[in-house]
């Protein structure tokens, strides 16, 4: 498990491909690899990778299988690429962001980056298949960083996150531009609640559910966001 709090920006120094396996050698900052062992897990841009060889105090080797290459952005990485890195959380670690599995769900392109003084906004594409899990003030993980969704347009297919200076300093987002691909992991609690609420409504409304959802949208109400918030209310509050 990971916390979604990126601990370092690392650099890929070598990439090789053999028999469907891509091998990375990554250079980490001094101290990041202290007490690291072969078999340990490190999240690289949000993808949980297993240490296969420790080459020095800062150089570590990882093997990535085909399935991970197909779903994530790792298939497009080359030497000198900067990546976000976080070591697996230990028991008792404070969860400063939200719990992450390191299993990326999909990747999307940055539509645009906007900077207003020290405020930094990234707008990303939102695929139809994942729209129900993304709404304002919900959690989402971008390249392994736990962030809060600021604004969503499900009709136009995008969502936005804003980065504070500390997040920009501790991550590789500062180097990202329009068109760059970002790994996305949906917050698992959100996914479970949204799917449960939607399944319940589908049982009760059946073929009327799409009409109900369309009616809510015309009123500016997101069914999944509404269902998620109601599901999190205490039972006494949800009855009122």
C-alpha cells in the first residue's frame, strides 16, 4: 500500500526491452533507498514495481511485465525521464493523502496547464468508462500523487486539479505539458460506494434509471456524486 504522498523525484537512466519485459534502471536521491531490499515495492509514477536488483546506494533495477506496459505510461518512458517515487507504506504510517494500491486503472492526456501566479492547474481528459467515479472534492491519484478533484465537466470529458507550490516542488508535475500522459488510479472507496449505490438504484428503477439520471443532470446534479455523499452520511442523517 502507498499513501499518495510522493517522497522523491527520480530519474530513469536506462531502459531495455527483452521478451515482452521492460527493464528500468532508476536513479533515486540520496537516502531514498536506505534499508531497501530486493522484492520491496516502490511506486513509480503511481505504478507498483518490484525491486529486482540493487546496483548501488541510489541505482535500482525493476522489471515491468506486458500488462503493466499496456495500461500505464511506462511503455513510453525513456532515459532521462523524471518520475514520482514513493516507497511502500509501513504499518502505522500516517496516510497524508489517501490509500493507494499502486494498480493504475488507466492513463489520460493533459489537455492544458494553466498557471496563475503560484497557482497551477492541470486539466485532464476524462474517459466515459470512468466518469462516474470522478467528481468535485473527490480523491484521485495522478502519477502516484493523491490529489483532490477541483472541477469536472462530464459532458465535455475533462476534470481539473490544482497544485500548491509544495506539491509541485516534490513531484515531476512541473515538467508536464499539454499532451503528456498521466497514470490515474481511482480511489477504491469511492469506486465501491458509487458502484453499490448505482446497483441499488438500478434494482429499484430498472429501465427508468437513465431517465432519472438525465433529469438530475438537467438540474445540474451528478447522480454518482449525490449517491456517494448520501452513502457516507450517518444513518440518522440520511433518513432526514
